[in-house]
C-alpha cells in the first residue's frame, strides 16, 4: 500500500520494541509524532499516562536493535518554560487544566529520553515554540530556542511556525544533525520583534536560507 510517490505505508505499534525494530530496519532515521488517541471521539479518561514513556523505551530499544541511529521527536509546547520559569501547563490561564493529563504524559516521555543518557540512538525533540499554522505557507526559515518559550514576539503572542517549516526542520535534523540528546524549541523568527535579543535563541545552520 502506498501513500504517494516513494512512500510505503506499514502498520506498527510504537510501544512494541520488536515491531519498531522490524518496521525501522533499513531506515536512516525515525520520526516520532504519535498520539495515544485514535481520534477526537476518545476522551482523556482513556488516556494511558505511561504511553509516551512506553513509546520512548520501545523506540530507543527497537531503533538500536535495527541499527537506526537517529530519532527526531515532536515535542509539546505545554512543557516549555514560561517567563516565570514554570512549565506552561502549570498556568491555568495559559493552558486548559482538562488537557493537563496529556501534557504530564508527554513530559514523562521527554524525561525518559533525557534519562537514557548516551545510548546508541541519537535523539532530538523539536518543540514548536508557539502556535502551529496548518495552512500557512512554507517561508523557508526557522530558529531554535532552548527550554523556554521564545521571547520577543510582541503583542502577536509566542512565535508560531508553519507545518511545512516544521517538517523542513525535522528533515534537516535527520540529514545534518545539529542538536543531540536534547529538547529544543523551534519557531518562525519572522514573528519576533526585531530589536529584541533573546540569549536562549540560536540560529541553526544556514541550509534553510536557500531552501
């Protein structure tokens, strides 16, 4: 079954180490952008709080078994740190409390990756530093931040990012890795106020400039 030119769809289970190894065999890298929900009809009452921990274990183990050395995971804005130094999910005005169980589960998965140390799989988690714009065009730019929500967005809110530019950032970190065993924010620098300098923000290599 194909999903487009050069794309083959296979069925797997992200929390099954053996199946991860089987599916990933021969791949250059893996991208983890999996949700524990089958669809919007599944409520948070059915959420497995250990899903992302189990996924991290299966991915690190299964990819190592398959000889795949690179994992790029998509992070969650809710566990970036706000201006007060607290995770965004701890602020009920900024983050809906009813979604907090999902944020806690996702954060536990991140913690498990960080605890893995210098294993055979070199991973990075790219966390959108603001809103993701599904229908926004690719503008050919992105920047990396650190553990906190990027500053300098003015009144427009935190710097957003198009899905297309997030996808390019993912591919760049597969083809030319620059971040290793770390979680970083990624965002559109065009949303920043020009005269604000944020020491937590670092430009990636310039491959995007010509993309």
